[in-house]
């Protein structure tokens, strides 16, 4: 660790006839500066100023030593810096994210790395930590969140001159397996919608919002009636509800900036929304949420997942998840409108996300493509000869 130099500029004031030392400084590095004072116990009367100045030097020196002692050194345990990092970080991240970070620290990171002095923490030690996570079956996505925490803690340590380098920057994670969602065919969507009329709320509302409007689960649970504008014929995606370990987090914010979007009413859904709102008001259990239990209970995100997947299973679509309805919405649109419009509809920051994850090509699309190519080349001599040979050979 580079040597720390602390310099406090003190001055003397007459405080009710007693020379008093005052100075403005922070108690710890990076903290907010405050005014500090300490009496010299020397009277202003009696020509004591020289003695007061000498006392001031001793007082200021003691303050400087206290600050130096409070600054973490490279022998400080990782757990100490991690606790401070999380305390500062919680003001700039969502509450559920802060809760998940704390959970990862308490359950995984601190038991493995917490007692290690930050000056002794090596790239190899952190690499071994992630290898242990991989053997334990932790997904690459989750490991990335662990790395965010470790890098963040060590980044602060570098900025405060506690260590000279962030060794977590050089750690590699296992390559993430490309995620492939499932989409329903147009015929399957028709069957699903026919059966949807028999479903009870809030399952029906959740399916409508996921399949027709491509909403995420957090957006489905967070959608309020105040966000459904019947006058402008728009649905404003502004509010989300998530759940982490039994605690609900509702924020007037979305996953990303692009997720905050305005969707125009799909023809035919306005009457459904009006009927649903009126039914909720008449029941006497109006919660202000579009997706709500008939008795006014709060709809848990996990309930939405389970109830929708039970409905999908009843339609014969085993293995199809709630989020796959959002995939289906993307695939339906990708065949009919430009991909940039699909991106805006789904609320993706990057169009590549839309292309890589959601715009799936169904087998019927592949067959249609092959058929179009075949029609174009059907008069070609090469293909005709091959067809004749096949016929002669019985197939």
C-alpha cells in the first residue's frame, strides 16, 4: 500500500475566553467533511497564544493519526471492505438487487473470501472460487453477479490506494450457454386463446399481457389501472413488482431505460380491460392493479408463473413457460413488422438481443423458405435430372 499523507489545517478561535482549535475534515477517507473543535484549555487573556499554537499542533497531529488509523490497509479483511461497499451501493441500486447482493455475500462470497486480507487476494484465488461455483451448479449468469460484487469491492480498494490492482478484472468465467426460448405456432396460439376464455383471473390477465403485449412477469404484476389510458388507447409500462425471498419490491421503474415504453391497445382488448376493471370495482376488492385476485389479495410473481404454466399444460403445451409467451409475441411480430419495431415493443436496449433470443424461426418457416427456393429453381435442368433419377430409383 502506498503511504498515506493526511494534512489538516487547523485554526484558533476565541471561544468564550478559551483558545479552541477548529478544523474541517472527514473522519474516514472519502467521508463527508465536518467541523471539529477541541479546547486547548488555555485562556485568551494572559498572553497564552504561543502556548495555544503549540497545543493546536499536537491536537491537529492527533486528529491526523486518528484518520490514518481509520483508513483500511491492505491487511484489512475482504469482508470489511465488502460490508462498506454494499452499504454505499444500496443508495444507487434497486432494493431487490441490494437484497440479492447481500444474499450472495452472506451465503457464498464471504464464507470463501471474507477473511482473506485484500492485499493477499490473488487472481488465482478468485478464479478457484468461480470454479467451485461452477462445480456446485451455479449458472454463469449468477456467477456474473458474484463477479460484479467482488470487482466492485476491489475497485473501491484500488481507488483508495489500499491495493494497486483489481485482480478480479483478470478472472474468466465459463462461457454461458446460449439461451433458446420456445415459441408457440400460430395454430397453437389460436388453440390457447380459445381455451383462455374458460380461465379465471388473474391467470387470464397475465396470459393476455404476456402473449399479446409481450410483458415480463415483473411488468405484469406491476401494471396499474392508472397506466392503462383508455382515452389515448395506450398502456404505459412504468411500474414493476418483484419478489426476493418472500419480500415484495415495487418500484416505479423498469428493468432498463428502454423497458419504460408505451404500447398501443391491440384491437379487441379494450373491451376486455374495461370489463375486467368494472368487475374488480364491483367486487369491492379493487387494488388498482390490472392483474389481481378477485378477493383483493396481492398477486405474487411466483403465483403468476405457476398458474400460467398450469394453464399451458392443460392446453397440452408441456415445457412452455410464462416467459415463452413473451417469446411467442416476439416471433409473431418478427414475421410481420421490422425488427426495430419488435425491439421497441419488447423494451430491449439492444436490437441484437431481439435478434439473438426472441426472433425464432419455426419449422414451418423453414419449410416455407425451402419451398420458395424450390419454386425458383424448379425449371433448372440439374434439379429436374435429380428428380427423374429419384423417380426411377423408387423415391
